[in-house]
């Protein structure tokens, strides 16, 4: 796959892509996942620690990629571990991005069908989003980024506005005592909260498009800090309203928070539909960049045009999206995907970085 000269993005645009990729279903489900694991009101501390771990993993991914300018992970891993092992790793990453796109579009369908389009057949919701996603990614990385730049400011504005409106039903006592159960429950929750930060792996392909790849570390730090703030505000507000026991029994606690208050006299008295529309756009953003990354991986792996792969992956994504029988299966699928990401993008880049350093030292020692 040949990259066009115009396929270059600024540092700020790279930040927008990372933020949009992380902010998928996490905001809607993280409070429940954290409450189930931590079992105390201290889930927000686990969220902060999880964000720090994600930053470290992201920096390693970036440092690895900076040694191979103008190349994606699919291309440079073969220089580190050889052709065949590199191709296998590339296929694993392609499968991850492909599965992520299927998971995201199914999550979007579940939320849409449950709250907005009740009774609508699942295929009738999935297919329009998939074809729109295909149309978007055919325009390349610049088209994707321009859409993301529209989505993110609207998301931040609506999210902060609705959060401020929910302060009237917030109870600070539901968050007390801080560390009442000790440090261990917080540490137990870190693995769960890390899963909400899967997204820095997009830098495996994004680095090639950056006008200033030397600023990629800044992209990771800022790109994870913004979702971290989102997550902390969300979990504090949700637990402050429902308490730990109330959060555990709710499937989509963040949406339930928006349904718990109304402000008479405004154009909108109920705000969950507004939040859902914004978050459907956000999940769509995660779906499109995953779809694009998978298609790019196959194009670079087989040294072919990216467009046939875009079309051929569409039915596969549909099959993946339809695999889960119900919401519980979908959440289990998401956990499995998150655990896979921990290995692929937490451990694998570190191992590749070590191998690369050892090989470079070996070549230096040679006379």
C-alpha cells in the first residue's frame, strides 16, 4: 500500500485520533466493571493508576516506532524478528483490530436498539453504520481525522454539560471513606480499568502519518490524559449518585445516571438521548479507525492496494458483530479482547524493543 504525500496529520490531529479511539464503550460500562472488581468507592483511584500504566505502555509503543520512521508496525516488525515471525505478529494485530471493529459496532447496536430504536432488527442497525464506515475510510486517514475533529469537541461539551447538570443528585457520602478497605481492592481493580484505556496501539500505524513523529510521546501523554479525566469524572459522578451497590446491578450505569434527573423548562428535559447520540458517534469513531488499521495491515502485508481489503473485511466484521448472543456475551467478548490487548500491546512492544536494542548493540560490537 502506497501512502499518498497528502496523507500527513498534525500532532494535534494525532491526539484527537488517540482520544477518539480510547473513548468507546468504556465511559458507558467502566463504572460497573470497576465497582464489581474493587467493591469499594475507590474505583476512581484504580482508574487513575490504570491510566498511568497505559501511558507507560503507550510510550514504549511510540519509542519502538520512532526507530523506524515512515513505517508502520506491520512493516518494521519483520526487521526486528524476521520475515515469518513478523508476518505472524502482523496477522495477530490485524485480527485484533478486526475483532475490535466488530465488537464496537455490536456495542453501538446494543445501546441503540435498547434505548433509541427498540424492536428494530439488529442487521438493520449494523449495516448502515458499516457502509458509512466503509465510505469514510476509503477517503484515507485525512478524512477519518477530519470527522474525529468534529466529533471530539461536541463530545466534550455535551459530556461536561450533562455532568454538571447531574450535580443536583450527587451525594459525596457515597464516595466515603477513601481507602476504607485498604490499598489492595484498589490494586485489584487496576487490571480492569486498564482495559478501558485500550487505544494507544493505534500509534503502531499512526506514527507513519505524523508530520512530526518526534512529538509522538506528547501525543500519547495528552491522548490518554483526556480520557483519564473523562473516566474519573464519570466514575465519581455515577458512584456518587448510585453508590457501589447500586452501580453493580446496572448494565449501562452512565446512561442510567442521565435518566435519573430532569430539568423542567429547558428544550430537553431528559438528556440520555442526547448523550447516546454523541456516544454512538464516539463508538463509530473507534469502529472506523480499527477497520482502517485492519485493512491497512493486510494491504501492507501482501503489498497490495488497500481498497479490495476494505470491501472484503466488511462481511467478516458483520459476522464478528453478530457472534455474541446477548449483552452478557458481549461483555465477556469485550473482556477477552481487552486481555488480548494487554498481551499484544503491553508485553509484545516491550519484547520487540528489547530485541531491537540487543541487535543494535551486537552490530556495534562487531569489528
